[in-house]
């Protein structure tokens, strides 16, 4: 979201069916790092007043999330009408079923604009290291204290990230997520570099072919 120039906001929906909201918040807050988050119930209409600052006239927001998280229900609640069809999640596996099949733009009564999207199965990374650092600001701060600038946080001596992990100050799952995303980003960068090299070679071939008649004329 940051890399795309947008301000991320996390909505923890369906609070009406959550047995322990405080526990969920306590689990989420340590990894939010400055990203605004709000507990709401689109079905019951609870907590929606907290969204008003994001939906002011001239603002454009997009709902992104898996099928069944309540995007269409939330949109209907904000519009005050049944603009989008909704469906219950599947009982057997608690997964959502696609109801929104295309992106659509809606004008809210207050002047804000909402883009409703189909459920996302996968989000691809952009090869922007700054976005990764902002998402894992805690690990980035620790990495600045490592003995080596190119530390991979695996088995290097003087690794501040591994030290924090062993001391219990860094969650192992969070470090695993960072390593996975970092690896994916490096792969994307390598693919882009390879594609750029192939494109340069292609343009060179075209240029050389175009210059052949002139070379022959001079000789």
C-alpha cells in the first residue's frame, strides 16, 4: 500500500462474532506499527463512525480483502442501500464465496468515493525496499545494529536480529515473514534486471540492423 502511494488502514470486521475482541487487538497492535486499525461490525453497524475521516468529500478509498470478510456488507452499510449482493461464508470450511465479481466505484452520500473489489487470493510485491522497511520497522531498527551491513540474519556473528530473537524480544513468526517477503522481493528484482538486460540486447540488435545500410555505404 505504501509503495503504491496509498495510506493503509486495517479494519477488523465482524466484532459481533468475536469472542474476545481485546485479545485480537492485543495480538494485532504489536505488528501494526503506526498503521491505523479499527474494530467494526459492518453487519451490526458498530464502530463505523470511526471511518468517517477517511470517507470525506474528495477522498477515494478501496476495500481489499479475502472473500467473506464483509467488504460488500460494509459498502451497503455506508451507502444506506443494498447496492452489492452478499452471501454467507461456507459452513464446512468457514471460507467466503465470491459475490463481487468486478471492481466498481461508488459515490457515498458524504462525497467520498469507494472502490469495491473482488476478494483477493494473492497480492504481489513491488521491488521497493523502503516499503518492506516501513512494514518491519522493528526488524529494520535491529538490523542497523548488526555487525555487518549485509547481514542476512541467519548465522552471522554480531547479528542484532538473531540476538533479539533468542532473547524473546522478537517473534519468530514475524522474522519468518520478513525473510520470506525479503526473499520474494530479491527474486522480483533479479527478474527485472534480467528482463532489462534482454530488452537492452533487443534494442541493440534493432539499432545494429538499422545501421547496416549506412555502414555498407561508407565502406
